[in-house]
C-alpha cells in the first residue's frame, strides 16, 4: 500500500544524520513512484514532489535536529495541503432549508450517503428530509425509502401529482414540501450512470438549476483509481459541485483518488464514507487523512525508536558527569554501547544540539571503531577506566596486548576520549540542553 511504501522510504532515511542532496532526491523519487503506483494523478504527483524536494533541500531540514523526521513532517504538511488544507464543514443556508444535492456515478454511494448524512444531521438536532430524484433505476426510490427508515428520516418520493418520471419536478416539489413541513435540510439523491454520460449530466444540471442547492456534493468511489480524475473533471464541467465525498474509504483504497480529486478540482473533500452501515461516515479531515496515508504514527515511532534507545536516564547521568568533571572511560564505553544500540553514531550526534564540531569530526567515523574501542576499554581495569590518568606506558602495553590492538591504538583512544570529554563538556556547560522527546542531555 501507499502507506507501506512511504514507511519504507522513510525507514531508509532514519539512520541519516545529515541529508545530502542525493538522499533527498532518492527519497523524493521513491515518494513519486509510490504516489504514481497509488494512482495519484501525474500532475498532482509532480507538483507534490517538487514542493517536497524544494523544502527538503532547504534550510529547515539542514538545521533540523532530526532531518529524517523533518522530511516526514514536510511530506505530511504537503499531503495536508493537497487534501485541501483546512477542514471544510458543511455549509448551512442562512434561510432554511439548506438544500444538499448529491451527484456521482452509479454505485458511487450516493443513496447510502443520503442516509448517512440524514442520520448524522438528525443526531445534531436538524430535521432533514430525503428526496428521491433518482428515477432511473427501478429500485432507486425503494432503496432510498429503506435508508430513510433506517435513519429515521422522512423520504419525499414521486407520486402521482408531484412529478412521476420527472426528477426536476420531484426535486422542486420536494423543496416546497420541506418548507411547508419545516424541514431545515433537504438532501436530494439523484441518478447516476455507469460511465460519464451526457444525458445524466444534463439531468443533474437541470436539477441543480431548478433547486439552486447550497451544496452540491460529488460522491466518488475512492477505489476507482486512475479514473477518479477524469470522472471528477467531467462532473465539475457538467454539473459543478461545491464539495467532494469520498466513499468506500474502508476498502482497499490506495489513497490515490483522495489525493487527486481535491487537488485537480480545487473543491474540498467534506465527508468520508467508510462502510455500508449508516454510521460508517465522518467529516473529512485533511490532516487525519494525511496521517492515514503516511501511517504517520508508525513512521514517527520508527524514527523515535532510534532516539529512545539512547536511554534518557543515561543521557542525564552523562550530562551530570560532564558538568562535574567526572566523565570517565567507563562512561565513554557505556555511551559507545548506547550509540551502537542505536545503530548510528551520527544519529546520536545529530541529536546533540551544539555538537556540530564533533559531528563534523566524526562524520567519517567508522562504526567498526566502536567495536575496537570496546575491546580496548574492556581490557582496562575498573580503576583505569575511572581514572585515565593512571594509564602509563606499561599499562597501555598491557591493554594493547589484552585487546589485540597496538599501543598506538590505545593512545589514540585515550586521546580521543579526552578530546570528546572536553567537547561534550563544552556542550553541557551551556546549561544542560533539552532535546525534544529525549530529555536533557
Ligand atoms: P449510488 O448508486 O451512488 O446510489 O450508490 P449506492 O449508495 O447504492 O451504493 C452502491 C453500493 O456501494 C452499495 O452496495 C452500498 O452498500 C455500497 N457502499 C456505499 N458506500 C459505501 C462505503 O463507504 N463502503 C462500502 N464498503 N460500501 C459502500
Ligand atoms: Mg442511488
């Protein structure tokens, strides 16, 4: 799925401290492929990836504590934008009744939506009425009547005298009836066809003209994939609509339709339909949909994992030791082991604000060096680890032999320890810096 693909993409970014242009390009390329495979329209994909690339290469990422997380954030932001940005609520008329007309292909989920909307509105103390203006399909009126009964909402159906066979007349009479009976919302179900069809469009357009609805909701099956864009455009030209309802989001929707339709038509997605039951329905939130597409919870967890492993308590202790000048080789080893657990020294350094100098110095740090460092420190006595000043020539020779390294290796390690301790102390001196999600260092 799109979520899985994006998660994999970000997983690859996770261990990176600083992102190169090549990292960003690679990531953007993968996002692009994932979106195209999810049936997002090409134009939308292009615009999207251009924006993400621009921002990911910009300062906001380079200065970030955790660039990978920052990139996820950017992708999330841009997804929200594409999905319409802010949530758009249903608009009610100043003078009731509010008239809502539904349009869309046959099987899109209009009639089901009519019931869902009616139930939802009734729960909010509205007094909706349903109108059966789909006179195309033999069972359409009965279907709406059943749905209306389930929702506990009256249905205005064609009868002799109010427009049998003429959906425009039925719709007009229905509005009069609603005013008469003081229904504050009128939901007009209309006919669809299996494909985009001139006659169907004209009928929908005629109904629209006749009843001048406050909202025209275009209902689209989220599973129709690549056809979503063409269908949405055809309805926009043929009838025009004020908002979109994505139906069947509960299915194996790849999210592509959702991403394309709002962007291509410039019309907001107002509701999401997520099942056959009348309660399987909710106002659409661009940010929630973006999270869903990104599986943001999972991705953020993934990235945070790396940080969490650098135990908070440990970090605090180190900070105290640095500040009080009691940071020892033992601590150095413990820290190395923490870093190893985390998988990346660079990763840790990227979390240390102010450790830029050290980060650069260690940019080319070979991870195997951690293993060698471990071997050397483990060959030291506890006393030596706690007080490196004890390390005279003969002790160094003993340690070298014990760890299978040379005296030069031992000397280098001690020198590096001293340098690191000094640098980290400088970092720690500026108060103990707070790292989000990690506690003080
Ligand atoms: P219409 O032709 O546009 O009026 O579509 P219908 O409302 O009759 O729905 C067509 C089919 O899709 C029916 O079998 C519905 O039960 C089903 N359906 C509608 N909305 C959803 C949804 O959100 N999820 C699922 N899984 N099925 C839906
Ligand atoms: Mg129907």
